[in-house]
């Protein structure tokens, strides 16, 4: 990593169901940072759930709102940013996050993700008769983007608390390397 990188925030990227929001909340709590979830901001701005944004305005409109929000985040400090699973697929979004945040990707296998999101209906991309096949295909397509993160954290056999601990550890390591 470039030693002159500015690290004012932590950004969590990764597939749906890898625990970005739960881990992010805990990390923010422990570091006394603000917590921001990009999906929550977009839902509150649109005044409707993500499934409705997708259904009424289409995915490209959602992605535009997402990118506009990413641009606003460059002004933040001491914030843990939990991002929607598709956000880093746009290289400009990832590049923007890297100008101010340490970007960490939470990782899990398709089977584990399926187990975690099973029965939830608020994610339009997973409303598919064969959700596991959809997860496998989307994850494989997105893996190159997720691998652009500064740090990859495996969440597979770890509790939310353990993953949060690992995120904080990696953040402190990165800060000390940049002093
Ligand atoms: C999406 C992930 C969701 C949400 C939207 C699209 C994706 O966020 O942004 O449903 O493309 O992977 P989570 O990863 O927080 O579920």
C-alpha cells in the first residue's frame, strides 16, 4: 500500500450476507467512530426500500445514487462505512473509497452466504428460485473487484465479534505503517 495514503475512515466491502453492517456497527462502537451504511442512506433519501428502488427505477438508477453517495463520502473522517455488495464493482467507487479509507473486504463462501441470507427477502438480486446458483455466479463475477480491497478478512468460521476484532487489528496495523 502507498505509504502516503490518507486513512481517515474504514470502508467495508463484500458480498451480501458477509456481515458488513453488523461488523461495521461494532467496529464503530469500539473505535468511537460514526457508522454509516450506504444502503440505509439511500433508502432514507429515496423514502422507499431498496427492492422498490430496483423495481420502480431499475438497477442502473440505484447504482447512480450509490456512486453519487460514494463521492460525498470523501469528506468524512472517523467513519466506518458499510457498503452495498455491488458498490465496489464500479472501479471509480473503489478508487474513491481508497482516497480516504482503508478498504477491507469481508469474505465468505457461497454456501455460507446462502445459509446467512436464506429466508430474507429485502435483497432484490437474490429473489431467485435458485438463490445459491445466483450467489455463486454473482460472487464469481465480483471476486476480482472484492480482491482489490487493501485487506481481505475471512468471516467463514468467525463470529461478528471476532471479525470486528480482526478489522480493528488490521486498521491499527495500517495506521502504524502510515505514520
Ligand atoms: C446489493 C447488495 C445490497 C444492496 C442491493 C444490491 C448487491 O446490499 O445494496 O440490494 O448488488 O450486492 P448488502 O450487501 O448490504 O446486502
